[in-house]
């Protein structure tokens, strides 16, 4: 059995990697749809263009592959599903003692117990003072259910090119629900691991990324 300290350290590392990946997915999703709004607002650029199709295909394929990765359960894979699976197998690692230590010396230390109680659920886990594995398994089922909606299409038409037809028709909106589910779960487990209370994983831009659209991309020849 892997020692508790070693396992906890590994999970913290995984959490950071997964958090960053979901955050980047949020950024890419935001930028794509903001560009669509820019196009809608300017009749001059509402023209038939292969560029728009190319941009849409790249966005969709990239998002599908990266979302699909989050339900990989192979031992050496870093994914949200793998993290949840391992936590459910060893719930004793995420215990009250570790959680309470995150609040010591803070102005919200009195919230520690009420926050941690959210992750018990059953009386026996209140006694044992560790995370409720049934809750973690439920979260695992949620993320697998959402991403499995995209998995078959991604495996057949994006990661590979199967000659077996699929009836599944995906739209850009098909990405919304899995992304929201992953974000919600990551916010939840950031609180469990780090006592960080996020409202969103969407970062704040430190510069005006839309500035490039306010300049002509092709200068008129003199």
C-alpha cells in the first residue's frame, strides 16, 4: 500500500496539472466564442471564408481530444477521472486532520468543520472523519457520463478515422456541459485539497487580447 503522505503529495500534483488544463480549456472556449461575437458585430467580415471553417475545426478537434483525456483511467495517466478513482479507493488520505490544518491561523478557521461536513454524507464517515468515497464515486460517474457523450465520436472521427459510421452529430454546444461539469468538480476538489474557494476557473486576462482585431491584418498597398 502506498504511504498516505506520498499519495497525498501525488494527488496534489495531479490536481494542479488538471486545474491548469481545465483553466486553459475555459480560456480557449471563451476566446473562440468572443471571436464569433466579433464576426457577428461586423458585416464587413461576414463573408464566405475557408479560414472560418478551419478555425472552427481546429477548435472543435482540440477541445474534444483534451476533454476526452480527462476520463483516461490508465495507471500512469493524469486525468480527473484517474484522480477521483484513486481518492475513492483511498478515502482515508483526505481526512479531517489534513483539512483542518489548511484553516489554522486564517480568518476563516471557524468554517473548517462546516466546509468539511459537506464531504461526509453518512454517519460512519463523520465518525471516521474522512471523505465520503460514495460521493467521490458519484463525482466520477458524473464526469464519465458527460465526457462519454463525446468519447465515441472523438475516438472514431478525431483521434482515429473509423469506417464505421456514427449517428452522433456533435455541435459546438456539445462541449458546454462536459466543460461545466469538469469546472464544477475542480472547484469542489480545490476546496477539499487546498481550502481554495474558486467561483470560476476562468483566469483574468492581464492584457487586451482583442487588441489585434483593431488593426488591419493586411495593409493596403500604396
